[in-house]
C-alpha cells in the first residue's frame, strides 16, 4: 500500500487513477479564464513524455482571445462543410469502417447526439454541433499541436503520449479538455494565423477549460471495451 499524501488523504495510486479515470471529452466549457501560469505548468509537465531517442517531436500553439476567434471565423466562413473537407495531410480514419470499430463509432455518435436531443436525421443540427469544435466548445484556451512532416510513425506515437500528459495534467488542476482531430483538415485556414512553418502538419487541437456542468452533452459518458475483448495474457 502506498503512503497517503497529507494534502488529499489519497495514495499516489489513487491520485493517478483518479486523473486518468475522470479524463473525458468535455464539449461545453465555462468562460472562466485560466491563468497563463497554469497553462505553462501543464505544458511543463507534459513535456516529460517519452520519445524515441529523446527527439521530443511535438510543437504546440496556445491560442486565446482574438486569435482563437480568428481561427473559428476562418474555418466557419470557409464555406467548406466538414463532410466535404479533404484530409490531405494525414488520414485519421480508414476509408471504410469495419467491425468492431464501425459499431463503436456509431454507438458513441448516436449516444452523444441523443444526449442533445438530436435525432438521427437532423443533419443540420448535427452539423451545428460539429461546428462547435471550431470555437473550442467555448473553452477560453485552445491548444494546437503539430509535428514535422519529415518524421515517421514512431514520432506520432510520441506526440500521442505527450497529448495524454497534457490532458492528465489538466485534470490534476481541476480542468477538463477535449482532444479535437476536427481542426486538422483546416490547416490551410489556420496556418497563416498562427504562423505554422511549411514543414509542420497540424495534427489536432485540444480545448482547455472548466467544465460547464449545466450542459446536457457533459452528462454523456462513453463506454470502454472490457479487457476480455482486447487483452490476451500469454503464459
């Protein structure tokens, strides 16, 4: 048994587990500002993620205020619908979904829209909800992450571990997040606003802020497959 910390009465294991288990994609945030020092602290912790030969292949842009608004305006006024956008830098999803991934995808999508009272044929309401990605779900802080296009698959794995660090470190400070691949196809709109170099691929965004617990979408909880479906203990 690990010793309990004086400040919380929890063991180190309980503190870590709690941060992981309460991390989820929050889709409505309060306007409560976050001190720049807190954002820096989160990124200071996250940078200790492992990476192959310590290359640290990540790059981050912190956007707030007018810059964050400019990104939203540029995307929403581009006239490019999400279903028509071209994933020309990298493909997040397969061209054709298959099981068990197709069922998991449909289940979470229908459940989220159901929590908002959006029916399966209400396409415009679905689009409006998807577009809330681009205002970072009203979070006061948006984070955008890129990687050098000359790097390979292993470095993308390293970036993923750093992103998880960001989200767990945020939970440790009472904040919530939402990782957002939705930004990636709009790199042409975002690149000039934040000054991305040509060799950078926009991988994703993360909304960062305090959860608005009054919103129905934040009552939604996604499921996880039991260990029996994806773990094999080889003895």
